[in-house]
C-alpha cells in the first residue's frame, strides 16, 4: 500500500489573488503549478496549510469533518503571515466542490479523504524580505488515505527536549517553516534513542510534538497546555477535549511542567496521547528525559485513550450522533 499522503486525485481546485481580488476557482491538473523562481514563498516562506478529512458513511453519504474550524485557522495563519486575506466562504465552497467531484474516491472506514488547503505567496520579488507578498495562490489538494497506523497504533516513544518547536510568536501558525525547524531534532532523536517524536518543552514547559498536540490522562482528568501563541491550536485536540467533557471528565488546560509530567506518568493507570488529524489519538508509552526512560502507566495504550479515539471515529464515520454539528454533508 502506498505511504500515507502520497496518492492524489488527478485534479485540484485553485484560485489566485491578484490586483486585490480572488479569481474564480477552477479545476486544474494536480501534477504541477506554475511559479516564478522569485516567488515570495520560495524565499521568505509565506506559506500555510490545513489538514482535514472527508468520510464515507454506511449509507454512502460523504461528510467533511469540522471544515469551519480549519478554514478559520487558515484565515488566521494567513493573517499572521501577512498573506492576502482569504475568502472563507469561497474556500469552503472550493473544498465541497472538489470533494464532491471525487466522492467516488473517498475510501470506506477506517480510510478517508485527506484534504489539504494550501495558501502561498506568489509575488515575484526577492527584495521583500521584510514586506508581504501582495499576490498569492490558494488551492485544495485531495489524497485518499488508509489508516495512518496500518495494523494498529503501537505506543509511541517521546524524547523530551528543552527547546521550542519554532519561534514562540509563530507557534499558532500552521506553516511549513515550523515543521522544517522541528525536523533536525526529530531525526536526531530517532537516531539516538529510537524515539518516534520529540516533545518540545522549552524551559521545562510541556508544549507539543513536531506534528501533534500532547495530552496527559490521569484518572478522570485530561491535562494539556492552555492555548497561547506558542503552539498549534489543534482541531482534533479541541474535538477530543469536547468529547472528554461530554463523558464527564475534568479538562485542565494549564501549564504542565516536565517534573509534574514525569511524576504523574509513572502512576498506575496514567495515560498519554498525541492528537492530530492524521493520527487521531495515538497512545504514548515511553517518555525519555535526561538519558532515562519513564514508562507511562502500563506502557501500553490505555482504555480512556482508546475510548476517546473510538468516540471521535464513530462520529466521523456516522456510527454515533453528531451532537455538536461537526459534519457537513457533501453529497
């Protein structure tokens, strides 16, 4: 089976911002785009993107999950990068139109159609290191995907690192540069201690991994960092916390230190997990800090993590009531 995110539909939908207005969205071939070599994005990283999914229900209906939240976050990222303001209504329609066109390609559960809206600065100017791009390109890619963890998600190993994933004022921007800045630490952690990911903890403050939010589950309480500008405000994170509250759990969005994390992690029954669009909710079994390994609870995926993941999947797959109005029907 092809690697996650490497198969694309033959067409995507695109719009260009030029002369202070957006062009009418149009279908184009997915295999290429045209960019001037001096395009702002290639030199000054004026780029942001989103990741969301469409799901096939048992009755054949196709539904997009929490599109409004992703569109709002792309608008926020665009604003913080000083890219042209996106038209949220236009982007939502672009997503619905392209998903409807390729509805037949949406896999059955546990697969889905991964949707990647992308916004990049296209103005040809290498003299704008300290000025925004006045032109841009907005497009929506589709990638039919299977389960991110084929054969089941094994508990992850995380290396705790006393550094930030990215510049603090850029954390809430979903930009390629943030992923690039996290890549070397992740690669080094894999080589040195066989870690799956790095949990970034600048000055002992537990934040996020390279591509997901971090949650600690201690009994009936979920603890996770309170929202600020230093890390990404995950849509899956928000969904999981909402479902936890629905189950009567205590949700504590607050500062979490490395010392408290390691102390709580070793208690029997404690669980930890990463939340994200691709991985949904994935258990963490081991934390690595200062050359020592700490087993989280039993070291295996816990029952609460599994129950919250299943609750989210059941809504996405149409097996449970969508009480929060998260699904939008495409066709």
